[in-house]
């Protein structure tokens, strides 16, 4: 499962949890829990505002 946990000016943080499940048994077990930080960049690899990038991509 993945969930955006924080949106900053140029970054957003995504929390990801991966579980193991046995095919013929009940329940599940947490296998991996990690936070990823993504930085929005432009064509010149300079940080840009996340909201500006979102609006530009959704105008098409």
C-alpha cells in the first residue's frame, strides 16, 4: 500500500508498506515499510513547486 504523507513546496513524501500473504491462510505479515521522498524538477533539473507541476500536467 502506498500513501502520500506530506506535500511540501518542491517535495512530496510517500509511505509504502508491503505485506506478505500466504495463499491458503488468514492474515498477513509486514515485510517492508519505507518512506520515499520525491523532488519535482524541471527540464534543467532545478526544483520546481509541486503544485505548479501538477497544474501544468493537468492542463493537457
